[in-house]
C-alpha cells in the first residue's frame, strides 16, 4: 500500500515538474515573439526615416533642378546613365490609390493595405484564408499573424529594405485562427490610402 502511494506521489511530482517546464517554455516563446515584433517595428521606423530623407532629397533636387542639371552634365557618361535609369524606374513605379471598397474586393487574390507594417484594410479572401474577422485584423501588425516558421522571411525582407534593396517579394508562413500553418509568397507594391503613403501586400499560397 505504501509502495503504491509513493509511486503515485512520485508520478504527481513528475507531472508537476513537467507542467512547470512547459509553462517556462511557453513563457519563453511569448517573450521571443514580442522581441521579434519590437525588432520589426523598429525596422519599420528606420525604413520610414529613410523614405522621408529620400523624399526631402528629391524635393531639394526638384527645387534646384537647373543647378543639379549643370552639375550632372559635368559628370562621367556612366554616372549620367545611372541617373537617367533611376528617373525612368521612378516614373514607372508611381503609387496607386486604394480607396474604393469594390475595387479592392475585386482582387482575385488575398490582399491587405499596410501603413508602417500595420494592417489598415483587408479583402474577403484574406479574411477567409486566415480565419479571422476584419475587427480582429485591422490595426494589428502583419507579423501578429506570422507563425514561428515564417519570422525569418519577414525579418530578412525588412533588413533588405533598410539596406536600400528593392525587395518587393518574400516568403513567409501565416498561422491561421485554427492554428494551421499557411505558407505564402508575398508581393508588396507602393500605394496610397486615405491620402497617406501605404503598401498593398498580396499573398499567394505556396504549393
């Protein structure tokens, strides 16, 4: 009888120890997730600072076009070619405007509108893909819906952008409401939403 009680006591102690370890591991994962999120938000802020700097530089160039043009004409031919190429690319990449609900809903793939990484607008296909209602999505950071397996792809995307790399697509993994992992290819395009700079992100499930 005593042996049975001792065995049961030892079993309960082992279970209690396992539960404590599991709680510690779960807490550690939560802390890691928030660390990732803070890091990505900091990267977003740095990217925004860089964008503002470039915008101010562009304004300066426009205001002093004649002086700059004269300076450019005195540069080597290869340098002038690079400047012309950049101007052409800039003209082709003029931002679109996302305002009409019908137009946004007419997209045949999952899509969201982002401002500084936070979701401002979603279409029905995106809501269906991850299983959340709009009220549970709007205002959240996109990384809030990324699973552990997809964090590296998101971080690399932001690091590339911070370096000035024109990184317009990347792969990541969403964690749906039912906890299923959804591997997606993300494409990002510059746009405008409610009079402010924004990004349109579209998602295609990886097969």
